[in-house]
């Protein structure tokens, strides 16, 4: 793939920067607030998005000159990123599991930790790819979890609920992009309030679980994300307290649930569900060894 040649202008006076590799190295130096690996990953993502190529092509094109108009776009992106705006919001897209989703500041950015929640559901829920069942994605945000599960279970149907109408609009956009809206419904609800007495065979959720202490240690990027999607109360457990009491009413007999948790919360969350007589409770760790998911049955 031959990229357009960059005009002889101010940039040509900076040796190396007129090539893709030069722009990559320059960008990494600008993103010095990140680790070296994080900066390189973000710059590769930026280059692929701006140039409209995938990563394997990018590696083959390192020595090619880059058109000045592309470099100007990259500079603007890096300028925003240096103000600690999350790259996913700048680009309007974020990778998750086997998909790439649209995102906006109206919804939480999908994170790799939540992929553990999806993987555990696939392994532990007991459903097979041919089963017909209905599940609820409570606090769906971008729709990442429901979308991934609907693609893995072609006979399943999903209810996606969120307290934010704007977040639901993002989720609907994502499911539409993958042709999944015919198997999904979207309901604005705070917890189960608008879901009344309905029941599902499975309920899955990545709830808000950050505590006041967590907020003190967070990177400034988190200030760009919707507060309702991350704030879990002073100790981070507000959502789990209410859910542990209400969940049983919305699960069918022997229904399965799986929830994401924050670091250091697993035992406290498990105790809440033990006190409500849920069975088969299981804690699953993520790739960093953090106890990340709790699952169980009614």
C-alpha cells in the first residue's frame, strides 16, 4: 500500500518525522505520561484509525512517508489526549472482546477486565450455543456485554437496561451495527424499577463499584466518564447491597447471575449474596490475579 507523499513544508525539516515510524516515535514521546507500552499501543491505534489500515499493514508501512493532512489529524488527537481525554472518546470507538464498539462520554468505556465476565458466563452459565434463553444486561452502558453474548448465543434474546437514555442510544447503535436489534429490547431503568416483576434465565452486570478511596487513586481520565457508571458509594458496595436483595425476584428458578467486582471487594460481595441464600457462589480472578467476578444461582 503506497501512502500519499507528504509535501515539503515545515515537517520535512524534522528528520524522521515524515515517515510513519517517525510519527509513531514522535507520538510516543508526546504521550510521556503513559508507560512506554501504553504509549506505543495508543499511537498504533491512532495511526491505524487515521490512515484507515490495520495493524499488520501498519508494520509493513513504517518506512512510508505520511501525508501532511494525516499528520495534522494525528496532532489534534494527541493534543486532546495530552489533556487526559480518553482515547476511546476521542476516536469514538473502543475494542471489546471480539468486537469494536462505538462509545461516547454518555457511557463507560468497555475495559479488558469485563471480558473476564463474558468469558465466565460462556463457561459457567450452563447455556450452549444452540439454547434458547433470555438474559438481562443490567446497567448495559455501551451494550458491550449483551452484544458479545448475543453473538455467541444466536438463539438468545436480551434485555438491555440502563438508567441513562443516552447510554441506551449508544447500546442500540452498537447492536444495530452487528444486526442484533431484532433479538434485543432496550429499557431505561434504575435497577429493576421499570422492569417490574419480569424474570430472566440469566442476569449479568458490570455495576458501578468505585469507592471514595478508589477515586483518590484514579487517573484523571476517569473524570471524563459518566459518574453514575462508576460511583458505587463510599465503600463501593451500594449496588451489590440492593442487588443482592432484589435479584432473586427477577431470576427464574435455577437462574444464573454473574457480576463484575472491584479490587478487594470479592469477599464482602460474596457475603451479601450468601446472606440471601444464593447457591453455587464462585469467585473468578482476572489475568492480573484480581478477584473480578462473582457468579451463582437462585
